[in-house]
C-alpha cells in the first residue's frame, strides 16, 4: 500500500506528511519512505488552537470550527503529499490528527480528543482515511500513549542489547526493548522550554532556537529541585501525560518564587527535560538511546542528556536511517496499514491495555471501501529504507 502518514504533535506548529510504500512479507513489514513535507499551521489557526488548549476554556462552537479548520489543513497537506510523492495516486491516508486533550486522572486515562475531521481528507484526496488511533486502546484499558511503541519494537527488533527509542516533542516519550518491553511518557520535552521562552518574550519567540538561550544561561539548582518534585516523575509506567499538565500555566505558577534572568530559566527548564528523561530510563539500563523529534535540533538539550545517560550510547534515529523529523508520521503510516489489514496496532504491555487492539476508525474514500485480506500472523519485525 502507498500510504500518507500525517502527524502534528504537541508543539502544535506544523503538520508533517510522510509518503511510505509499505508491504508485509514473511512476518516482516517493509517500509520504503519516499518523501517528507511539513506545512506550518496558518498563524491565526495556530493562535486559536493554542488558546483552546488547557488551561484555556472554549465553547463547543470553537471546537467545531477548529475540527473543520484543522481537518482542512490536514486534507491540503495530504493532497500535496499524494501529488508530490506518488504522482497523484495512493491507497490510504493515516491521520493522527491534532491532540487537544488527553483525559488522565490519578494515573488512569479515560478519554482523548484529536481534532481534524477526516471527511475533509477523504473528500479532497478521494482516499480512505484511518484516524482516531488512540481511543480504542483507551477503551481496552490502556493509556492510549505512546502509540509509537509497537512501531519502535518492530523497528528495533534484533538489535543487540537493550535499546530505548526516545522522541522529544512537546512531551517526551520512550519505548524500551527487551524481554519485558515498556513504553511511557517521561514528562515534558520541549513544552516547558517553549513556554518559558514565550512568557519571557511576550510571545515574540516560541522556542529556544538551537538551544542558544539555554547555552548562555545557568541552571538554577533550587528551581530545578522544585520542578523535579512533581509527582508524575515518581509514577510507574505505563503512564502518559501532556500539555494538560505541562503547559504555560505550569511555568507561571512556579516562576513568581524565582527572580531569574530569562536565559537561566530556559537553561533550568532544559535541564529538567534532560534529568527527567535520564532518570526515567535509568532503571531499564539501556545500552543505546535513539532520539527523534524536535529536541534533536537543540544541541544544548542533547548535550545535557548525553551527560546524564551514563554508559548508554546516545544517537539520533537519522543515524539508523530514519530521519528524526519523519519518525512519528512514518509510525502512524504503519499503524494505518495495520488497521486496514485487521492487525493490532498496539502493544498491550506498553500501554497497559487488557489486550492489543486494531486501532482507529476508517472513513471511506471516493470509491467502494475494499479491505485487503488479513494476514494469518502478526508481523515480528520492520525493515525500513528511507529516501527522505
């Protein structure tokens, strides 16, 4: 199947699209990524989206408008990807949508909401669309995240030692391989760094470009100690979190007690991300940590993380042939492929579900919906070739 994978993460800045030629043979998923493009949200839509996120409050009319507008942006991105990567013909779009709320109370996940109405994608491209991947895992008792765990386990199958696949977006998540694999959100990735920059610059800057502010600043150990006291870090996996907790209001509650220069605040938030990731991975003693996501473009963060990982080798997914910017969109392209073939897209041990489930809902395209034959066995590994 020629699949377009669509992803917009917890940084809420752009929609990433990957074109992937995927087939299943001899219990192995073969993925050939042929292209990657990224389209930024229009400024007005991004501003309205961010205003709607916790701790903001919105009415149902705003939710409806966002669902339509985000769906139209996803549709335009998918259409551009189909034309650019597959000369106008493809088989499937797998759309993660835009997470606006993940309902977690006392460590249990009760619901999730991703906006981006798939009908707009199906109507514009004429292709079937798989979306709403997380809800089924939650209904089966899981956390609904991180859903890239199964992709990570298949992709890293056969590597020597124990590997940890780490994605640093707004929130950081990790999958650790081994006899008893585990996956969980470690805590904030770029979320609090970005929030600190936006607060300090009155919204003129949205992130710490190339980690320059953190590099100039000094980590305030008293503030760092206070931040590390958050109870989330002591919870055992599987666990998930999001900008419902780690958001701008979180930073605003903490900072009044600390009169620090902007660069010191950003340096401390960057250290928090490095500390919490390393501390979360330490009990599993990974031999290597393979990083993807926007955090890889912050050399100060990567340097802090490398210093705290001990003997583990730190590398990026690019070094394993998977561009870090394409990782999550590729993963959801694979999950959409699995759904269309009636195969589970989750690992129950990693999400905490009672069983692995076929994920998502399918919106038919322009023609009759024809599902391929379901394989007799689930895939055991994934082999990827990237032309991105």
